[in-house]
C-alpha cells in the first residue's frame, strides 16, 4: 500500500531497473495536420493554474496544484511548469514537487522536454534531475548522485508535464491514436493512447460536461483520461492504473493573461 500511495504523484497528470534501455516506439498511427501558428499560440499562452483532488479508496487523500507559465516569443513557444502535491493516508504522508521546462518544435511538430527536476519526501524519498537531448531521444538522469543514461529510437522522451501537453495537443489536432514515452526515474515507460469518443461527465462543480475520453490500450490499460473542451481542452478527470484505482478530479482552473 505504501508504494501505491507514493506512486499517485508519479501518475497524476496522466498517469521506477537502473540499467540503460532502448525503446523503439511506433510513430503516430495516423498523420494529421498540425495547428496553424495562430491557433497554436491562442491555446498555449498566459499563466494557467490547476488544482486537483485525489480520491483513494472512496476518500479524499490529497491534492496536486499545478502552474503552467507560457513564455511565448515570436520564434519559440515555451513554458515552465511547477507542480506541488501531498498525499496523506492512515500513517503515511508524502509530498511531491516537480519543475519542468518544455517547448514546441515547429520543425518536428511536437513538444520537447529539455529538463526537469523532481523531489519526493516520505517513504520513498528522492531527488531527481533529468537532462534530455535537443532531439528528445536521449537522457541523463541523476537520482541522489547516481547517474544513468536512457535512449529512444524514434519518439521523444517526456516528463509527466510534457506528456500531458502533448496528449492535449494531439486531441486538438484530431489524432485518434498515438504512442508517447515517459522518462520515469529508472526506466522509460511506453503509453499507447486511443480516443474512445465523447462522454458526458457529471462534475460536482461544473455540472454536465461533454468530454473527450482517452484510454490507454497498452500495459497501463486501466488508465482513463477525460479532457474538457469547455475548460481549455484540459484534463478534468483521471482514473489511474493502480491496485486501488485512485480517481483525480479538477476542482479549480484559472487563466491569467495580464502578467504575461
């Protein structure tokens, strides 16, 4: 149970063998045109703040707060993402902090993660930093002064924040199936996502929502994500592939463009 509680943080935005590995991920199953530049900028700007509640075994056990600060210039669309969270269940308390940088490559037509840092406290505490190459295909990961290298043949390596941004972008571009890789602390995880269709959600705060339902059809096939076009196409609910099936709900969301 302890391991499951701590893993909540590592899987909230979408969802650790210390030997270097190589993964050959399939390219996106179907080519779709990218968003036009003005469309892209309109959907990736300003400061966005999110608050999520974590429900575990029928009770509220924690939260995740997240801020995405877009730093757009004429030549580059980039963001700094800061996430903080806490889970408390029975005698267990764990905290999570991550800061990541991401940017959109117009040449490659997808996001890239240059680097991210992560700190966990509690039963499985650690400090982690990851530096990822310019093409996104290799990484250097340091965990508590221990350094490891990872490699991908085709698809870029993402942290959780960039993974979520890329899922959202794929939905905006109308993609129905796609494969993404996540750089975890001690391995690379491969996710195969498929759009299951439109589903109505009954949200405690916003009532009836028409959402885009996305399911994972690979190894993590109990993961289900719901994105709301009414809320900037952001994640509003997640069911995670874990023993006790935690649920995550968006409870607060704001967009502030005055300070950008």
